[in-house]
């Protein structure tokens, strides 16, 4: 969408860039006037995040927009969830988002140009999901709503806007597989449109 609106440079941080390469190649073909790069990155590694942001600045000159949409979900009943499972979800969804925002904000502040940071929260941050048990995911997304507000308040003086979007049930890779077919049926029935949303919406 940003490329359609004239974005000149796009850096995509990904745990597995080779998996997304065909889609990225298609983007590059559709937008030959824009420079699109990818970098393998674990967003829970603060040093790696800082280095990735530095490399992005070296490649493009500035960073003006950050979109945070990396995330994981695990449907485990709270009574059975291990500390490791709980921490992993929060580490990726919440702490990873913070680390990326912090590194980019530092760059935006040094540039003196302001910018826009957007978090991907979720309907799960506002309402408890049903029928699937996913307490860690819900907590991680609710935390993003407060994180967004805190950072927006702190960084407004630098001209940095921090916002979040909260998609409802979306038909993405996180919702694939026969194991959650019953859940998909319930989500569609509870949606006024009678179906899940699709990413382009």
C-alpha cells in the first residue's frame, strides 16, 4: 500500500527472508522505481535491531516510517501454559515491537525530521477471544495499546507520531490449518459480514 502511494525505499526485516523472496520479487517488479531490500532479523535481539536500523539508514539515508507487524500466537490453555511459552509470545509481540520502535525513534530524533510509527495490535487487545485459549497473545496485544499511548506522549515533542491498528479476525497465515477449522467457523459466524477479513482490507 505504501509503494502504491509513492514510497521510494522499503526495508523488510524478516526471520526468514528466503521464504518471502518470491513475494518481494513481485513487489519489486510492480514498483521498479522503488528500492526494496530485506534483512534477516530476530526482533527480540536488541543489538541486532540497532544494527539493522543503522544498515537501513546507510542504504536509504533516512527512516521516516516504521510498521511493526511481526507476531506469534499460541493456543494453549492458561492452566497448562509454561513460563517459556508465555514469555516467548510477549518477547516477540511486545518487547520486539518496543525494541524496533526505540531504535527507529532514536534515528528519527537524530534526523530531526519526525516520522510515523505504527503498531499492529489486535481485536485481542480489546476483547477476550473465543473459543480459542490464547492468554499470552491477548496480553501481548493489550500491552501494545498502552505502549503506543506512552510512546506517542513521550515522542510527540520530536514530531514522531505513534499509532496502532487493531484488526479483527483476519484470514492470514496465523489462522491456517484444519486444527482450527472450528474456530474459523465461530469467528465467521460472530462477524457481521459472515466471514473473516482479508489482509488487503
